[in-house]
């Protein structure tokens, strides 16, 4: 692996500098390059929860206010709708265009509540607006009379270089913002024959951009406001060795507690460990299992159900009047389960629904368990918890996550399961705690299955080696392990 060029030293954290001050200084340096610099591109690396969307919104508003209409490129319709909503919320009078497809219901109806937002499938209808936002796929079909002076590319590391090539003629200068530790761009066809070449169409837009323009300014956001002090060091060291960051909070700034007493089970033991230390590992006996390992799936579902039964309460720096604050209840909406595969997610959903049905029928109260209309923790109960793959959880945030380790129970270590971005996404969605469910023996599995993929000369990766990252995470989790069975 070839290490990327180091980012600008402007974002280096000064000794004793408060996180807010470090983040503000980095943001000002980024905006100065984006608004006043002479380079055609500016690259910004953002760790999980560092305020990437906030930066994009602020940069767009400042460019528009300076008389520089711009186009904004995102990778999915959901990202586009979120950005338009954020822009309109931050400045209700700012004219923003949402360029969409001609399909039925092409955008989130929430945008209709913003009077200054104009939506259309025709670029001509949005001409003259300060900001126009759309997906890279939609922009590729636009043929303007003159190129935009400025553009912002959001989630630039998830954009393939061929997608960048399709829109590169639409703008003169661009701010590229993205997270180098997340999942690589998706390609439905093999691209090994181009690996390591400057024209690799499957490479990320940023790596191709920097490969052809190594002198472009590179910045990083140095603080994660999502990850707690217990998580940021591990995630930074394991997944961001070239762009390190720190947590915006310190030890003790956030607390997670359960109002219900523990019952002495391994489930409660690992939940209490995660509440205290930020991490917990529920370790099942070593075994080779089907991908939808019934015992692991059941353990994940029972963990979530027990978490809600015990009535978790989260205390953090957002609490009003932090001293003596009652905290915020840990509801189903603030919990997520992450998996590597869709069939694993489906199996967990089914297990949670079964537990929720059992809870409602146990006769302990008017609704089954006396805690509300739908089981533990009120509406929806455990069945209302978000359960999805790493791909679909990317960019989202929760108070607590429970993840099924990608290598749990596997007979081999494939490139898919070793991809650092997948484990990074799963391990970086939480504000308070993360509980990992995994069968024993993964460390040995990694040792027994060395890399078999051919080395691609000239290929540049901003992510660490998959074996190294997984071993680093496993080594840390071993300190918080609770055996099951």
C-alpha cells in the first residue's frame, strides 16, 4: 500500500488547544482556500461525525453570499434531499434548486415545506438560482451554456472517478469533501485490469484527482463530535492513520446508565461494560456457521431487547443544565444494529419482531409488558430499532449500536469482509457505546488466511491494511469481552 500525501499542516492540533477551537481554525483555513484560493480544487478529509455536512452548508452559503452561484454534487438522492433541507433550514430565504429525475416522487416531500426551494427535472427551470443540488448521475446529463464557476462535491470518496469525469466539464473550481475511512465506491463490474492506472474508472474521485493534481490543497477536519472519548482513539488509529482526529468530548462528558438492575446474565454484563467503557464484546464459542448464524442473530436480538427492558438513559454535553439533568431515554429510535449482509439484517429484524410479539403477549400489563403500546421502551419496541447493512448505515448516527462482526463464524477472510471501510462504518455510528457480537477465533482466522489478492503496483490507498485494522480492533475489544456460553 502506498501512503497518500500528508494533508495541510493548518489542521494540526496544537498542544492544549480546545477541540472547538481546533475545529474552527481548520474550518476557516478550508473556507479561505475554497473562496479565495487560486487552485482548481480543494480536498477536505472528514472523520465520522466531524461536521462534514455543516461545512458543506456553510461553504455553499458563503459562496452564494459572495456572489458565486454554485452547483452541489452528492452521490445519492437521500444525500441531496438532506443537503437541500439543511441549506433551507439554515437560511430560509436562500434560493436553492433541487434538480431531480422525471420518475414519480423523485424527492423527499419534506422539501415542499421550504418556500425558497424550487424543484424541477429541467435544469432550465432552475437557472439563475444561487445554489442547485443534484446527484452526480443527474448532473452528467446536464449541458449548460457556460460552466459553473464553483462546485462542491459531497461524499467525494464514495464517488467513482468515471462519475467525476462525466461532470468535470460543468465547473471550473470545486471543493471536494468526504470521509476517506468509509466504504469504497461501488462498481457492478470488475475493474482489476485498471487497478494502479491513472485512468482507473473504479477508483475514488479523490484518489484520481490527487493522482493527476498532487499539488492541490488538502485539509482535514480534526475533531469528531459524534464519537465519544472512548471511541475516537481506536477508530482514528485503526482506520485513519494518515488523517488522525480526536473526540470533541472528554472522559466523563457522556454517560450511559440503565435504570433497571442487571440479572447476572452475560447479556447484562456486556451491556454494563459498554455503558462504563464505551465498548463491549459478547463472544460466542468458536464455530464455523452459516452466514445467518442463528445463535449470533439471537444474541443480537436479545441484547437489543434487554437494553430496552432495562431502560437506558443517556447523559451528554447536549443536556440542558448538565448538572443534575435527568438525561435522555434510550429509545428504539436511538439504537441501531449493523451487519455486513442484507440477509443477516433480515434475520435480526425477524428475531426482534418475534421477541416484540412475545413481550406483548406475556400478560404482565395491558399491552403485554406494562411499558407501552408496543413493548419495551414504548412505540415500536425492539422491532422499531434500525437494522441494516454498513452500506445503508453510512452517514447515520445513534446513541448505541450493536454490530455483528463481519468475520464472525466465517471459514475464510475474503476481501469483502476485510474491507476496512465496512468495519469502520459499523464501529463509528455511536455517540455513547458500541457492543460487538462475534464468535471466538477471528484473530486466528486472520492469521490462517493471509492475503491472496494480487498486489496492484501503483495503487494508492488511504485506508490501512484490512488485517492490521481488524487485529487492532479485536485487540481493543478483547479488554471488554464477555463470553456467552
